[in-house]
C-alpha cells in the first residue's frame, strides 16, 4: 500500500510544521520516528514506535489540521497505532520519501569525533526530586551555551544520570547547530589522549582538537587525581575554552571543594559557573523510571511487581535498569508469562547489587533515632521490653534497617535493643522483608527514613 502524492505532501508539511514550532529535540524524539500509514475518509493513520509517544501526539491536533487544510482543503482527523494494534508490514510499501523530511543533515568536522551517544536526550530523561535542578541547568546550558552557567559542574554518585544529561546537552546543541565542534570524553580517555600525544610528540594535534571546541563535556574528573601533567594540561585547556566563550560541562562523584588532590586555582574555576548535584531517586521517581524502562524494553510487568522492585532497589537508575534486564532474562529462560512478585524476588536474588552493602558512616544509634522520630516514639521505648504494636512495629523496622545498612551481626543488633536474642532480630528482619514485597506504604516509609539518614 503506497501513499498518494498529496498524502506525501501532507506528511511532509506536518513534519515541517513540527520542526518549526516544536524545536529540534521534540521533533527528533517524537515526530521523526512516526510513520504515516494512509489517509482515507479524512482520517490519517499514524504509526508510533512506542506507546509513550501517544500522549505527545494527541496534543498535536493543530499540526494535523493546519497541514490538512493546506494540502487537502479540508479538516483531517487522525488515529494513532502501535505495534500491538497494527501490522506495519501491511504498509511496508509506504513511500519512504514521506517519512524523511528534507532537513539539513547533521555534519561535524571530519577530524573530530563527538563521542556523543545519541540515545541520551532530554526527552527520555526521567525527572524527579533528586535531579530537577540539574536537569533545568542542563537545558539552560543547551539553550545558551557559554552563557551564565559556564562551567556547569554536575556531581553525584554512579548511575544517577550525569552521563545521560551531559550527552543530552551535546545532542541538543548539535541538533540546533550542526556545525558546532563538540566533544564528550571520559577522564580516562582524556588522560589517554594526552599521554599518547605526548609520547608521540604530537601535542599540537591534541591542543588543536581540544582547544578549538565549542563544547567540552568531561565526565568523571575525579580520575585526574595524582596526574599532575594531565591536570595542568586541562587547566590550560579550560582557560582557553572559557576565554573564547566555549561551554564547559564537568561531572564528578563529589563537589569541587572535596577534590582534595586538585590545585585551588583549578577548583576555584569550577565555581565560576554553577555547581549542582544529583541525588538518588525516591520511590515515586524509581517507579517512573521503571515504567519508562519497561516501555522501552517492550516488557510487560504488572504495577505491583514494579512497586516491589522500586521498594527493593533504592540506589540508582543503572541498578533499576539492571534489575529489569535480569528479570526479563529470568522470565525468558524459564518461560514465565506472568511476572509476579515471587518471580521478581527470585530473579533479583541473583543480582550482586541487591546484597547488603555495609555503610560504616551510619550508626545503629542514628538509625534508631531516625525510626523513632518517624514513628513518633522514643528510642527508650524502642529498646525497652514494651510490646504494643505501635512500639513493636517500629522496633522491627529499626532492626531491619540496621541489618541492611550497617551489615552488623544478628547478636550485635539484638544487644542494641535491650539485649534481645538474635532469633528476635531474624524474625523482625523476615517480617519486614516479607512486607516490603507487597506493602507500598512500608516501601515509602523505609525510603523516607533512608533519605533522612543520608
């Protein structure tokens, strides 16, 4: 089935209007992948690669109407279809020219590899409480590179989205200005480039590559520690780029003032722009991330199972994605169609990331105080022999958290609760662990208490 010349013109016009009115990032993410299947009875059938795009497309009625009146002289309605609803092969002869707008191709200088990963965009970055400010800063930099937030220094733990946002900045700037000289590079690769250039007596090539950039995205700068030659070279590169108005974005696992092995002259330059952090996602954010990931993976998982995963894994986006991949592999291996909580529990037990990782910086007393404060009881009551539910339940939560966070032995934990036997701690830990599988309210409570301890 093929499109008529008017159908092709209509679809071309829809895309032109979208590109002019929506901006490049929304166009690339939502509009470009869509396909026009056919136009019949004043209705355009539009195929979308992902169900998550439907909400966006439903708001684009004006695009369809405008293009419809221009090309057909009448109002055109539209219907949206996904792979679950329609067989795209039935329309495989649809004219490909209609699917590709006449846009200027993205061209970069042939001698420069950007290092960007085009799958990382602002549109597929899940916003939450822990990253809202950093996301806003990243978008601001993409819209005004070299402006107020230069440099932009992003810090936070692994797997929280620093690399995603850095690539999103680069991809957005490149889409808006294809001639921009952009380079995303990890600190290890920067060091390698510097060492190789120095060893081969090709430092001019190194400086030509790095000091002529419009945007430098340097990931995990903490790895420069103890590498004096590299730090000095970066210092010179930083000065050159900043002086000519090029944008610099840096990421690290800690804020500039904690990069103790860096010279003050470099750390002070990091403060010229904006320093912002990304923290671990809370329960609601983790649920949003999981819903986004299962859609990307075309993996059907009940909401109660996702809730269990969100309650169990509270570290970072990378671990959440790893959990889903592990779960999908487990389900495929054992030919399991219904992904219930029991299946998820068995699958996640094989993940190293879900094992207890002791945190020596958090004490049992701090955990007891945080739990007591949350449940509005006293620590004295918690460690006493009192057994009313309003005291016994928080006591179990505290025992569970001390075991999970500090990794202390069972007898040691029992001793901290009035000399209780280790079997009491085992029972408390099992009770809370079992409830965590299905009790979303408890999952949120545990998450809140953990946040207070950070």
